[in-house]
C-alpha cells in the first residue's frame, strides 16, 4: 500500500512538472511572438518616420525656396521703369530655373499665339486688377519649374502696376490738365537745365512765348467752356508742330511757351 502511494506521488509530481514545462514553453512562445510582432511594428514605425522625415524635409526645402522667391521679388519693386524691373525679374528667374530665353510682350502683340503653340514654352499673362498689361514668354522651360515663373510673374505684374501708377502721377504733376502741355513750373525747370547745357557746350537755345489774341473777349462772349476748347485746340496745334526734343508748356491763362534746344533765332 505504501509502495503504491509513493508511486502515485511520483507520477503526480512528474505530471505536474510536465504540465508546468508545457505552460512555460507556451508562454515563452507567445512572449517571443509578441516580441517579434512588436519589433516588426517598431521597424514599420521607423520606416514611416524616416519617410515622413524625408517628406517633411522636402516640404521644408520647397517652402524655403518659395519664401526665397518672394523675398527676391522685393528687388523687382526697386525699379522705377519697366526695363530695369524686367532685367531684375530675368536675373532672379535665371537663378532659380533653367530656360533659354525670356521675353516681355505688349498686350496687343499677336505673336503670343505662336509662342503658345510650343509646349516647351510658358506664357504668363500680366494683369493689373482686371486689365491685361502684357505677357511674359519663357522659352524652353521644364513644366516642374512653371510654378516659380508664376510666383515671380505675379510680383512682376504688381511692380509694373506700381511703375505705371508712378509714371501717371508724375505725368499729372508736370502736365497741364486742360491743354495737355507741360506746366509752367516744369517748363522753367527744363529751361534752366537747357540754359546750363547750352552755356557749357556753347550751343544755341531759344525760348518762345505765345499769347492768344482777343482771348478774353471770346471767353466773355461765348463762355468759359468755349474758351477752354480754344486753349485745348491751341495746345494740340503747338504739340503737332514742334520736335520731340522741344518742350511746350502753358505759361499761364492764354499764354504758352516753348523751349527750343539747339535752335537759334533763325531756326
């Protein structure tokens, strides 16, 4: 009886250790599986982070380049004429893109249709608010760089608008609004400049004064509107009969003056 009891205990202990080893083995397999899964997830996460980092660096690089382009457009706004502004535009564009040629066309230029036929060319329409002010034609440029042309093109259009506005204001400041000839102040400034030049170079200079006879009587009899029309017509006649280098102005009232460089009394 004692022998059977001892044998039973030994079998029970053996069975217990067998089951314990099996449980431990299963747990180790499960634990190893979870470790492997976690490692795989970690590898995937690292790959995603690396990929995301590349994308982020790419986006940062692109954003920096665009910001640089916008910063460079400040130089375009420094010019007070179209030629200077366009030269700055071209040099800025060439630093950031590759192209064969860049042209600035007037709004009425019909050759723009021919430039558009070539897929390697990019034509950018310059607009000031809703009014078209010209075209930029970039010859032989890659499609991936077109966006850079657009960025600089918009800024160049703003610069052109500012330049034209400046020119209009400047013209208004020196032009008589009624007769469309120069103001007395501008004529006197130019006369002094021409007088100084003629003395230095020892060349002739003439200054002509004109007065409209009986203008007051016409103005009183037919009214100020008729008088204004007479002055406008006289201003047009003067401008049509002088040279490009001559300077015509309204001296005051019905009096006009003309500065005639390189002209003697007989001229």
